[in-house]
C-alpha cells in the first residue's frame, strides 16, 4: 500500500495522485520510469528532490521506519502504514470512570495485535500493555484522538505512542459511517456476527 502512494512526495496531493493512477502509474518504480529524465511535470519541485524522497521512502520501508511516512502522509492515509506491517499494528481501547481528562481516570486498557488480546485493569501492572503499545509502529482506535490517547498520555507517560494512528471514527466518515462505535458496528452487521459466534461457541 505504501509503494502505491505519492501524496508524501513534494508537490503531490490527492488530486495529482488520482491522476497518476489513472495514467497507469501505480508504484514508485512506475513514477521514476515515466517522469525522470523528462521535463518536470511538477512546477516548483525539482526531479532531484522527488528522486531523493523516493529513495528515502524505499529505505524507510525496508527498515520499517514508518514514522517517516506518518510525518508526511495525511492522517486519513495512515491506514496504509497499518496494512504495510500488520504484525506491528495494535488496536487500543480504554474504559474510564468518566469523560473528564482532569477528574476521571482509566480503569481498563485493552490492546490487541495479531498475537492476541492483552488487558490492563486498574490496580494491576500495566507493563505488558505499555510494552505492546510502545513497540507498535501503528495504533488503531475509535475516537482515540479526542479520548483514549489523551488519557494514556496523562496517566501513562512512559508509554510511547507511535506517530502513525488510524482513528476509525474519522476514517469512516468519507464512507458515510458516522455515529458511535456501537452504531457503526450495527450498521456494518458486526453485532450480528459477534452474536452468531457466541451462539456457535
């Protein structure tokens, strides 16, 4: 997925990226073959800058340096990072005593990756969950931007929050998915799937 994006290149936005795809230019290799050596089609950006950024992108992807892409891609495009390395992606959800970041506190943290589900409850050690989140290259939340991450940063400053973050609340909006997490789950039929699995267990 990352090899198919150009938005992180200087002078290229979503519209230019779509135009490139429509021309059959789908990868960084395609981009180099079509444009370098010709007159630049991106005014104000030299071929040297574009070539250098593509090479930096290859090195970053090879080394698993996804912060390189997180710093250059719009938030809505961070899903590409999650798909580029699913094993280092962690899904995070928390429960709190209330909504106030000043007066309430975390009672539960759930963190799931491809190896399983890990749980912290208040009064227990948060080391395992903290280690899991801190080592993640990308995290996925629902409304984590406004809620979960604020509580984590306040109460668990030792946890390193990766720069790559997919917030499903905002990710779903362009596809007409709005409302609470439970509302969206019902709309997608996930509640029925969950009930079906419980019944068959």
